[in-house]
């Protein structure tokens, strides 16, 4: 097995080993499914409740992607604005950092008052929790553009906007895709937290319902589904990153 194949197989090998150890621990120590369900019990719940889980998962997926899409648009726009000017960067960045430090779950009751129970709070919570990494990475990519390079381009007749659009943004693409991989996982966290408090559909609602019904294998099944969706989107962005920013990794 070559090195690249080994790297590709390593996550799956670790996952399989973890599940085996998990099952053995639950079996050897006779741990109740109510306390800590085994992988076998979770898999049985996935099969038994496949229909409801699929419906809730689809709701969480499209809500998350809606919030994430808004985060990409707003994050790129704010990142471009902040990174295009050192003055704006110095003025806005500390305030955005302070905003990011606020717990986004605290916004859910406010969003419920504004938009009611349903998809609205979940979409906005996914947006609020995921736009910051995108904004920061775009702003950083633009703000760290070498002054010498910019001076040369200006001497050649390039305007500031030309430098940002034709050099700054392409140079920021590795930062951008790195932020997408972080932001998409945060978006799933945001939508799930909102669904746990302000929805009657979605995996978050399923987790609360399963917990109140003492169906812990079902709750863990919901968590597994969330993890699988987030991992799938992470891998999708990783593939797109490799195909579009290979130039950034040459020689490394």
C-alpha cells in the first residue's frame, strides 16, 4: 500500500477500530443502552427508525445549507471589505471578534421572538455561527498581501481594486477553502442547537424527543447522522480545494 492510499484509508481504519472497542466495552461490562448504547444498538435504531431519521436529517441538511450559503455570501463580502483597507481592518476586526465570542445559543430565544418557531431561527443560527471563519480568512488573505507585490503592480498601472480582485482574491482561495471546512461543521452545530430549542422538525428536535422518551440509541443515531453529514460536506470541500488550489501546495 502506497503512502497516499494509506493516508486515505487511515480515517476509516481508526473509525472501525473505535467502533470495535466501543462494542467490546459495552458487551464486556454489560453497559445498559440507556446509559451508553453500543454501536449495535445504535445501528438497530438507525434501521428501525430509518424513515423518521431521514425526514429529520433532510430538514436539518437544507436548513444548515441555507444558513451556510448566507454565511458564505456575507463572510466573503465582509472579508473583502475588511481586508481591502488596513484602517477598516483595524477598526472592525476587534468588534467582530467580540461578537464571535458571544454564545450563539443565546440568540435563539431572540430569533424565536422575531421569526417564530421553525426554520428561520435554525437558518440564522447556522449563519451566525459559521460566517466568522469565512470572513476572517478572506480578510487575512487580503490584508497579508505583500506590499512589494502591490507596489510593483501599481507601478505597472494596476488600480487598488485590480490588485484586490485579480491578485488578492485568488491568493485568498486556500484561506477560503480552509474556512469552508471549518464553517460547515459549525453550521451543523448551530442548526442542531436551534432545532433543540425552537423547532418541531430536524435532528435537534429528534435528539430532544428521543431523550425525553428514554430512547438513547435513537438519540445517538441522530448524533451519528449529524456527524456523517458534516463529514461528507467537509470531504466535499476538501476535494474541491485540491482541484482548485493545487498551485498553493506545490513544492510543500
